[in-house]
């Protein structure tokens, strides 16, 4: 903005309004930043919900195999349940 007013300093309108324009520009930039941050937060929250749903489905699926008596399935359940226990804390 300053470069523009220096180049056109013969135009007093630009010089007189420069302070107002800079304040408005700053306000606009802050608003745009908030909007981008808000969109990112919404996107992260949606991704968190999708991840939580997928993890819940996986956990339920693994728990379903806890009752299976067949050796191979029981071994797979043991490995997966230990892994999930580590991941979920």
C-alpha cells in the first residue's frame, strides 16, 4: 500500500485514506485467517470422527473373534487384541 501511495503521491485521496485502507486490509486478513483456521478445525474434527468410527468397528470386529475356538483364529485374535491394547493404551 505504501509503495502505491508513494508512486501516486500527487493523488491526495490515496494519502488521506491510506490509514483507513490499511486498517480495513488488516481486518480483512484477520477474518480470512480465522475462516481458514475454522475450516481446518472442522475438517480435523470430521477426520477424527471418521477415525474413531473406523477404530470402533475394528475393535468390535476383533472382539467378535474372542469367542472363536479354532486355533488359527484364536492366535490371530490374541495378536490383534494385544496390538489394539498397545494402540489404545
